[in-house]
């Protein structure tokens, strides 16, 4: 039987900022942006005591916790810490699957062998991570990835939970349905409406394939049923974390209508999206524009490009075109742009159209002419403009 470990860094961004500035330690800390458009990326446990949580508008968070300190995120710094964290886990086992910037799964089947105390081992790992990097974490150990994830969520911060298949009913079934990882906040109230208040209620109805539950969850029902009955994925994917999309959104400081009002915000969103895509070393074929109207209803339209891109001008051009075509007369309070169908530019196959081929052919002829002229000179002096370095040499 597989032994899967899930390691989850506790309040990672907030912890990272206290490492940058120790004076922030122990204080209610919000990582995000100031203003109506600001969103809480994450927050310290001191801020969570007041009801502050990720995804919350910053102005609402400040109403709950006026004394909170807001710090702008430093994503490049978080990335460095994240990579160091994964490297430490790889010292234990090479079988590691990166789930996000602050969490991973690891196959511990060959590490936690007979005679090894798993609780003591995990506590030692926690202390090593905290001592060497200053990062607290929670750990779950179980035979499947879902159960391990549920285990790491149970005790935060610095908790260790082991869930064997025989322990599911005792440990997981009493939990409220909202704690079922994989079931979103919108679905939980609907499950309560059909009498599913706990994970145990879910399991009971799943055992008899309750038609209302099946209809409510659709295709996801069969995955969730497998999880809650003790089955599911236990294979570690060691491939590097590969985002499926990159997106940026911004809540506008006021309700806006028309391109003249929306364009400055759209430019900022597209520029930030381009920066993130380049940081991830990704290009995308699809640009999706999302807008939220004043009734909080979200609308989206997408455009597929002939060539992949992460260029801010190309992204903005497509997003602007979609906005003018579909939403220019709408009162908008949020605007977002997502780059999808991502590819690695280094691995992407370049398929030249006839026009491209002709351009390459012209370029080659120019190069041959320059080389021929240089051979006739004592010192070669000619080159193409594209060969000149940025410093002019």
C-alpha cells in the first residue's frame, strides 16, 4: 500500500514577509493591495482570528481587522523560498509532486518503512524545515492523495495527522461538508439543502448512489465517491508544476462604462498578465476577457490566436477588441484577463506559413549577400540590424 505525504506551508506568503521583516511577526498581517480593487492574497493567523481570509476584498478585511498591516506581495521572493522548500523535500524522496507554490505530495513508501515512527519522523521534518528556512508546515500521511490533503488541513499550524483507511469514519466522517476538499463553497450549501451536513452524510448517500447527489455533482460525483470511500489517486506525478492558465483581475475603484473609463485598468491588467506569463516561461493561444457587472454577475468571452503570445500589446489588443464588441455599454465593477492553452516557447514547434517562409528566405539571401561582401574586405564591417547587440556593439 502506498504511503503518501502532503506537506502544506502555513500562511506561506505572510510567513515569508515576516522573514523579510521580523518586526511583523505576531501581528495581524494581510498580503494584498490597498484600495477598493485590492484583494487579500493570504493573511497571518493573527488576522484570521478576526474573520479575514484569502480572496476577500481588502477594504472588507480592514473593517473586520482595522489594525491589520497590509504588505504588497513579493512573488519573486516567494518563488525562491518555494523552490528551496521543494528541494528540501526532495532530499527525503525524489518522488515529489508539486501541487502549488506552497504545497506538495511525496511518496514515502520507501521512507516510512516498518519500524519507523511516522509521527516522530514528520515532527522532525517540521522542525528541520522551520529551523533551516523559518517555514512552518502541516503534514498529512495517508494511502491516497485526497486523504493526505485532508489530513494536512486538519491541524494548522504545525500539525501532523495520519489517516489510515480504517480511520476514515472516525476522523473524516464527523467533519462538516464544507471541509470536504474538492467541493467548493457554492456546492456546500446545495448539499446541505438535500440533507448532507457532514462528510459522513455524503458517504452514506454515495454508498447507495443517491440520485439527488449524483445529479447535483454530475461527473465529479464518481471521483468524490471514490475518495470518500477510501480510494483514489496515489500516484505521484514528478513532472514540474505546469500551470494550465495565467490570469489577472482587478476590481475597479468605481463602476465604469465605456472604453475611455475601462482602458487604463485593462492596460494594467494585461501588463501584469504578460509579466506573470513571462515569469512562468509560458505563452498562450487563447485570451479570455472576464467582466463582472454591478449585480456581481460574471461574463466572459475568449479569442483564439493564430500564434501563441505573452506580449502585453497583443494581449491588450485582443482583450480590448472583446470588450468593445461585447461589454462597452455594460456597467463594470471588475475586469480580468486570462491567458489559456499555454505552451512552452522552447518546446513549441514553429510551423511557418507561406508568408513566413518567404520572409525567412529573404533574410537568408540578405545574410548570404553580407557574407559575400565581407569576404571581399580586409576587415568585415557589415552585419544585419538584428545582429547588433543592445549596447550598440
